[in-house]
């Protein structure tokens, strides 16, 4: 009889599945917030959101989705893609 320990750690199948599920959920929320606010989302923006695997970045985009004027502004550090950063 063998004993297998699934100690949670980086790179495990469980962690990978969890993070994939979390980013999928975050993408749905971001797109939903933009939709409810009446902000059009291009196919390229939708692809960028749904293909992102960085949970921290997704959290930032989710926060920004509540205030941006255009979907493209999600990806800009200042939250306004057309305004120069002073």
C-alpha cells in the first residue's frame, strides 16, 4: 500500500485548476460589469480578458471595470487609455 500526500503547493494540479477556475470567474464578472454599464466590448478586448491567467491582474481589471469609460481603459495603468500620464 502506498501513501500519496497532496500537500498544497505551487504548480500542483489542484492549484492550477483552482486558478483557472478563478480567472474564468473573474473574466465573467468583468464582462458582466461592462455589459451592465452599457460599455461595448470588442472581440480583441474579450479575448484579452478571457485568456488572462494572472489573478492579480484580473482583480485590478475587475476594480477598474466599475469606473472606466471604455473597455480598453481596463488595460491602462491610469485607467484612461487616451490621457497622457503626467
